[in-house]
C-alpha cells in the first residue's frame, strides 16, 4: 500500500461513520484554534512554561479532531490531562457535548462519563497531593466536572434525541404517505380495470355488430352505389371506433396504449395534425360539405399538442354533425409564428335534426382542459350568422415542466413524481404533529429550565468553592516584614520552616521563578508580603534551603 492509499485510509478512519465535509473540518480547526488560544491564557495565568503551553495547544487540536471518531476515549483523555495541562481544560466542555451526542446507548454513555469523572478527580488528587487538601480538591474537581462536562453532555444528548425522534417521525410519515399512495393506486387500478372490462364487453360487442352488419350491407347487390358508399363510411367508422376503444381499454387497464396493427403502424400518425385530412375526407364521404385550408409554414408539434389539434377538429366536426346537420363546415389550420391555430366553423342548420341527439355535454370542457395542459387554449361560441365556431391555440414548444403527456381520451394527467431517492414528505402533517406536541410542551420546557438552573447553580458553587479555597490559602501565603527580618541565613531549616507559613497556595504559584536566580541544588519557599504595594506589583519573600540550613533569602517585586 503506497503512502497515498495509507493517507486516504487514515483520513477515512478519522472521519468515522459520519460524513465529514470540508466545511466541517474548517469549523473544527477554527474551534480548536479558539480553545487553544483561550487555553494559552489559562496557562499564562497559571505561570505555565512554554513547553506546557505548546503541549496544551497540541492536545486541544488533537482531541478536537478525534472527538467524532473516538468520543468516549477523547473525553477520558482530556479529563485525565486537565490537571497537568490547565490549558486543555476548556476542551472538556466540547468533548462532553460530543460524547453526549455520539456515544450510543445509555449504559455506554454512563460508563464513559463515569470513567472520565474518576480520571479527572483521581489525577487532580495526584497532582495536588503535596498540598494535603484532598477533600477540597475532590469537591472542586467534582463540581467543575459536573459544570464543564456533564451538563453539556446532558444538553447534547437531549437535543440529539429530540432531533432523532423528529427525523424518525418524518420518515414514518413518509412511509405512511407512500403506503397510502400505493393503496390508492391499487384501488384506482382495480376501478379502471373494471371500467375497461365493462367497456370491452358492452361497447366492443355493439361495435362488432355494427361492423358485421355494415360489412354485409356493403356487398348487398340491391344497394345503389351511393348507399354502398355511405355504408362503407359507416363500416370504416366502426372499425376505427373499435381500434380507439381497444387503445382506451389498454390505457385504462394497465396505463399503456395497446399496440397498433402492422398496417396501421406503417402509416403516418393518424391521431395528430397529419390525420386531420383523413377526418375531413371521411366527413365528405358521409355527405357533409367540409372544406380544409392550411396557411403558413408547417412546423412540427410535440406529441401532446399534435394530438390535441386532432381532437379539437374531431370534436368540433362531431358537434356540427349533431347540432347543425347539412350546414357547410370550414376547417382552417394556421401556422403562426409561435403557435398553431385550429379553427372550425359551421353555418346554421339547413334542416331539422335527425331526432334525439345523444351528448354527454363534456366535449368542449374536455377540449379546454386538454389545451390548458399543454399550454394552449380553446374558445367556442356562436357566430353572428347563427353558426358556431371552435378555435384552439396550441404552442409549438415542449410541454410545461411537470406536465405529463396527455394522450388518452379522458383528460387524465399523471401526477408529477418526486426526484429519485427523495421520499414524499407531507410537511403539513409534520407541522401538525409538532403543533400537537407543542400544546403539551411543559415537560420539555421544564427540562430545559432545569438544565439551565442546574448549570447556573453548579457554576455558582464552583465559584464559591474557588473563592473559599483562595481565602483559606491566604494564611499559608502571607508573611510580615518583621518575621522576614528575624530569619537569618545559616539558621536550621527545621527551625525556619516551623516559623514560616507553608507557602503551598495558589497565590504564590510560580512566584519563585520570577525572582533572582536560586542557589544550586536548593529547595525554596515563596511567600507574599503583607506590605501594601502597587495594584500591579506583588512583594515576594523567598527562602532557599540546602543541606538542612537556610542558605539564601530574597525580597523582590513581581509584576502581576
């Protein structure tokens, strides 16, 4: 495995199970930089050395980057390092938040935080063992761990579980919607199959009878040529009706058109603009005076618009046959710059109608809907001379986005499908679910307020404990000038230490390193003077011992 493959494998391991984008990496680096800078400030207050500052900054950076892959391990390591590297203490809050969210299972999370707590308290006791104030160290470490680690962990776990619950509700809602759509689709399919079967059994039988009888009449020698021609038109119309019925039945049954016979498939499209002359010719053969004119440069139309033009002419001619028998009909196709205009007009009826007219009353309404779906329009109305006019305007371009190809006889429009991989989501239902939950959100508000109050109380306790520790260590860090002068170089170490305070106080931490050089191989006690000094300056007394005697004492000033 080459270096590049190893680097890639290490990067994949570092990312862990979560996707880690460049933006997230930049955010982690920025967060680590801020915590490292704050940690350097803490180290400076604690008078840490340069090596310790560098180690603290490195620990913060490494722990921040590893928190996604090893949430529990980084929490334990940070808790163990914080007593020795005060600059890395602030990162425990971030690691507690990360562990509360990412550690799976209540038992594992409890174990991780318990081990981190024992590490924090145990190493704090070891670090402060020489001060012999173990109870105060344990109390202070416990309160700091609760405030800086446990509280962020609890808040993170509550927030993450709430988001997980909401996501589960959304996925469940999407699944229910998909199942409901499947059930509704199956119900529609069963109903369409039932309708298709009824149409096939009833209309198919009647059309077959018409075709058989007209075929027999067409060869009857007693008919005249005019009658035989009219019967031939009827037979062709019945055959065409049977073909269209078969196509509609196929669409109703399984959503696809029935295959055309080979002889029809080899012919040009008969249900578009190219089929309009055939419809007009059939009307002429039936004895109707129909004129077809076309103007402009013919241009191709998309399938839905092409079929809509055919249906407009077909429906308008049918209405003219029924409501104005014998009237001349004019069919005009005008190819405009941006659309095709289909206009059918007829004059008033020249004679009485052929009895009762069977009409569903939905023909023009269906034409308007068909044209609207492809971005066009249909106008129908009476003319001044008592006739009737139907005009449709159909665009040349493609159908509007999201509109399915409308090529069936019932104006059915397929519902737009969501993008691939995106489950349908009823956000209104989700909002209603959240609103129902919001009516009884007392528990959530109480929990949030409880966490906030507990955090404030813990911080107050920690600050109070720190103040008590500082005040309690004042006596161990202060010395009068007279007592300093009374001690002489050469006195016994045991005698001098018995007269001086212990000097083990946070107030004097690091003071001995800021004064004059210490005698070699000596141990020193540093104390603060009780004399009044400037606000930015402390007077320090230092006593150094070697071989059981006081070998040096110094009084110097240190800037705060």
